[in-house]
């Protein structure tokens, strides 16, 4: 639909050789659209490997002749923390939002029309977030 928005004044949707609808991009979105897409780009610092805790025992264990290091608890990266915070903020504003894509510094949510009453107020609320 994005390409059609940029290139066309009117759009026709044909299914199995039969025209189902025709109109401007905005007309079709108003009539058949189900909601909004919110794409968030996070400014995440590069991941830094935390220094090894000197108080953590550096012993190894022998299990059936195989040497293995003790399990080190997973420490969330800066990216994972940023994703968690962003998702919490979006779900606080839009409880029924669905995260459809999550990459290194990008998250994409789908938000139903029933969750947004005013786009202006929504943008103002989004601007207040970190």
C-alpha cells in the first residue's frame, strides 16, 4: 500500500479477476483499514560486555570426563533493556497493541483504531516518552 500511496491517485483492488473496490488511498484506508502501525527506532548504545565478577567462583566441574565451566547468569544487554522499556511504555498507552517485529534498534507495533481517540493527543503522549 505504501508504494501505491506514493505513485497513484486512485487504487483498484482486484481479487480473482473481479474488481472489489476502487478509490483514493485514504478512502480505502478509512473504509477497510483496521488500525495503525507504530514503528519505534531506539537509540541504543553499543553493547558492552560486563566485567567478570571476581567474587564468582572460577572453578570448573568434571562431568563424565568433560570439563565445563560453571553456569554464568545471563545479563540483559542494553538493547534488551531498551526493548523492554519501550514495550512497557507502548503497552501502558495501548494495552491491546501487538509487537509484530523486533530488530536491533527497531520495534513495530500494530494498534487498533479503537485504542486511539485523537492522533494529536497520541503524538503528544509519545513525545513525552524517553
